[in-house]
C-alpha cells in the first residue's frame, strides 16, 4: 500500500510541475510556431470577415455590421463613404473575387500589419432607376493595420498602395470613389 501511495504522489507531483503553455512554447519552437500560426490565421480571418461585412454594408446601406471586424474609427470612415454615395443617389454593390496575403507582420502582441493583393468587382446602382451607373473590376495592393482589443482582432486602418482599374472609362460621369476600401 505504501508503494502505491508513493507512486500516486510522485505522479501528482510530476503532473503539477508541468510547465505552462508559454513555458512549453519557450522550450519547444514547434509549439511557438503553432501559436503564431493560429494568431496569423485569426488575423487573416478578420480581414476576410471585414471585407465580407464591408460589401454587405454597402449593399444594404448599413455599416453597423462592420463593428464585428473593424474599430469604430474604421467603421465610421466606411459609413461616411457610404453616406456620400447615398447623397449621389447610388449604392455600391461589390464582390471580392480574390485575395492573396503577401506579408503579415506582428508588430506586437496587439498590433499587426498585413499586405494583400485583392481583386474586386464593383457596380454602382442608381437608387431611383435601379440601373447600373458604373461597373468596374479593380486590382488593389493594400496594407491593413489591425489591433487586438479584448482578445479579438479588428481592422483599424487600410492604406491603398496601388490601384489598377480594368475599365476606368465606364464611370458615365460618376466621380471616382477611391475611398471604397
């Protein structure tokens, strides 16, 4: 019986001395890589979600949905652009055709920058006639700045690094809207 108690106590001691996940990560680089990969995947997913919600917000004329993936300041920029389009009696219907994540930099535990290449289709629909005022396919190179708040990633800012329009002549007098991102 004494041997059994010693074995059980030794087992409990070994289990209680197991290092925490951060300690394991510091010892085992594969664990650290997995944690970084998971965090990078969350960041990429935030950008994909942001773009889906942005397109939905423009289509439905309701940018409140952006609060799931954008900071308040970023969501307000999109709202102001949507409102400006509305004053011109058009709404934007956009679709993300492709996104490539070119670079992801972790600036700290709560800040990251991501460079992407994206292809979007745009249509501007007249409120009154429901006709297309403008349509185009645009290639972008973008830099997203993200922040982590309360354990969740949010798009905080977006810089347009390059824009290539496939059909720039199709505007029919509608002013160019480079702030669509």
